[in-house]
C-alpha cells in the first residue's frame, strides 16, 4: 500500500507531520511556519506593538501607544485612560507578567501600573518611583520588581516601596532601556548611551565600547540556555558575552539589521531577534535566517517577541500590528524553499526517502534532506511539463511529460517518444505492473504498455472507452483499472476491457483518480461527481450532500490509520474508511470530512490535479 508521506496541493508541496505540532521546529525554514496577523481592522486600537506578555490566566497582553490590550485568541479588549481611570497614560512601552499573576504596566509618563485581581493601581514619582517614563521591567528571583526609567535610573519595588539606584550610586546612565537577571542572580542593565551595567552584590560594573561592546545604546538583553549573555544594540548588532569576552554579530555576519530591539530564546534553543528594518531573524547556532516583508511579514520593524505556553511565537511590529508564527500540521515547500515552480502536479517518494516533485512548467525537483535540486530539459528530461512519476523495481524513475516518457536511472535520462513507438508524446499517467510491464496513459493516444523494449497500444478499437487516460491502478488480483478523461473507468483483465460508467451507477464519467484498496474496493475520484466506491460489482457515490468536503477529487491515498486522504479543488481532506463503508452499507446517513487549510500550514486551499499524482 502506498503511503501518505507526500501529497500535492495547489501551487505547493505539503508533507503531513505526525501528531500535533507544538514546537517551532528548528529544521524548518521560517517561511514554512503558519503565519497569522491582526491589525486595527481586527480590533487592535493601534498597530504598534511594543511589548507582549502572558499572564498566569492564559491571556496575552499587548503594549500599544493607545493602551494595553488583552487578547484571548479571538477578541481584543482595550484598557486605556478613557475606560480605566487608574491608567494615567495610554502610551505603553513595556509589560511584565509577574509570577503572582499580576501584570505590571510601564507607561510613557504615567509611571507604572499594576493589574492584580482585576484592580489597577498606579505608582508614580509621588510614590517614590524614580521617573514616570518607564521603558523596562524585570522581576528577579527574589520577587523584587525592577523598573528601568528614562531619566531617573533604576527603581526597585520591594515590600510595597521603591528605592532608586542611579548615576549617584554608580549606574553609568540614568536612561534605562533593558533589564535582565542572569542565573547567578546578577542584574544586567542596558542603558541609552551608557552601555551595559552589571549589578552584583550592590556594586555596578560598566561595559562599554572599550570593553568590546559594539555600541553603548542597549535595547535588549537575554541570557541563553548555555549561560551566554546576548545583548541587542541600537546600531552595533547583536553581541554575545561568554567567558568574559564579547563577540559581535552584525549585518556582515548575516544579521538583517544592526538595530536589535527584541530577543527571545524558544524552548528548542533557537534565538530570535527582532530588528528595525530587517524583520524577524533566527539564529540556529550557525547562521541567521530572516522573515521579512518579502516573505509575509507586513512590517520589517519588530519591537517585541514572545513565545507562549503553546510554543507559538508572537511578534509585535512597529506599524503592522500583531503577528504569530507557529508550526502547522503540514510543512509546505514552495519556490521560497527552492522549488523550481509552485505549480505542482505529481509527487513521489522513492525507496531512499527522496521526494520527487513534478511541476507544470519547470521540470522535475528532488527534495533530499531539506534541499531541492532541479532537473529540466537541460539535463536531458523530455519536457519541463512533468505530469506523472512512477518508481521502477530496478530503482529507475519513470516520468510522464508533455514531450514523451522519460526514464531517470543512475543520474541519466533516457527518453521514449513516438519515434520509439509511443502512441503520443502527451503522457498523463504511468504505472509499473507486477509483471514488470510499464503502463502509460496518454492524452489522445490511449493506453500503452512498454515491455521488453516494445510498445503495445490499446485504443477504442480494443475496448478502451476513451483514448485519454488520466489514472491507472492495479488491484491485488493483477486487474488493471484505467480512469479515463470522459469515458468512465475501464477494467483490463485477461486481455479484455470492460467499462464502468454512469450507465452502471458511476456518478461521473470524468475520472481523475483511482485507488485500488487491498480490501477489494476500488475508489474512484471524479471531476464534479465526488467519490465513488466500486465493490463486489456495486457502486456507492459520496458527494458534498453526503458530507464529502468537495466533489472534485484529484487524488486518493490511504494512511496507516484507515483514513482516505484526498486532494480536491478546495484543498486537502480526509475521511474515515469506516464511515465510508458504513455509509455504503446503510448504517449511517452521512460521512464526516476533516479538511485542512492555511491554518494548518497549507499555503493554498485550492488543489490541482488530473494526472497520475502521488506515490
């Protein structure tokens, strides 16, 4: 039985992942994650998101210039000076979700506000805060709240009161942009012009350009799982402090911008950097890859990054609202990942695990280890229109193209055309039979058999109902089933053709896919007539009125859990075989289809087909 390891969807190749994908797989390209976005038209009060936090109750909180926003995944609820009197300023630079369930809100001129048990309480300079413009918040391991202000230095909230540390106490600069506590309990403070400070045992140590920092304006700080300190700067790139020394990564090293506003390490160990003008960048330990406006990020200015409990990554942008990337159930390969074309027809996985992809207009692609190689007429392929793929028992690959039949063996192409006896050069379907014969379905040239180097041709004169053949399947008894363009299904057994058409209960004579089930059923996908089951001489029809997701079925495959997977004009879906059989036997009146779309990682919800597709 052929597996659902690969499946062709409209303009893309999607491979089904096993189980529910939660983590951001570091092996995937950034363009392969599922990407969603929310802006003002979706309920945001403003499209600049400067900080993101998640409280213990599961809500996501967003800092904007028009208030704080609570997001439950569907609805946005805005809190600002108009509806929350305790908030004295709606311009919010920073948020912190504390361990006790409270939310701390740093404002631009209104001090710091705490939301706890539904009550907002605001603290300003009148309560001892060093300054009312707050740019940074940090809760340390002892439960102290540290508040970085823009002009007053550093304030510590403990036991209901503030104490302040500033340049008078050894801080290099009173304009604080970032605070982070490391695993030793030392506090690192990034300043706006005074470099990086470490507060340890009550003493400040200052690190600036002479100590190896590329810039004295520090925007973000994070300690990674290996104990290295990562420092994002305004104009010097990303710096790593390890073993007392700084190493800097800048544009010349692949970082898309030298202004790093946000840092986040996900639970798989990838480091994410939000940059100004360069979008979102991921460091995998060896290189940077970036998600920019070219690949779906609406704004190249990233101000905030947050990984939630479900391991989705949330991105706050400078002007295009909130974005989320997450792992989908499908991994999609497009031209962004190296495919020669996004218009894909057949997909085939060989015995070595390589996936072969035929395109409508750019030849053949091989996917191996995440890398794509292309083969075209320049390498000897008969045509760059590849409509069918079949693996031979000897390890060769047979390709039906718009220019004849191609065989790829040991890296070399051999082509068969009308000159070698093929009835026509338009090949739609290829199937290798159990006896080693190669069966070729053509457009207008009937069914061909290649055996021992010789072509035999079968047309309407031999009983074939239509000379255009779209699909070929072979059952356990060695009977050949042929799906035709407009003549229904032909059955070839012991050298004789018989036809199953609408006269025999088939829903449509326009057949696009076949699957010979080991249980003896033959499943038939039609163009507009839904799915048909032929078993024991009886035909059962399944259409949208019966619960089928779509009535155009481009391909049919079975997985290891007794589901039939189908590609349709509306996308990919699956149906339980038990449901299908129960419906045929009259035990249920409808079937349930499970459909997959963009939210699951499929780039397009429209399928294409009409040729021998997936193996």
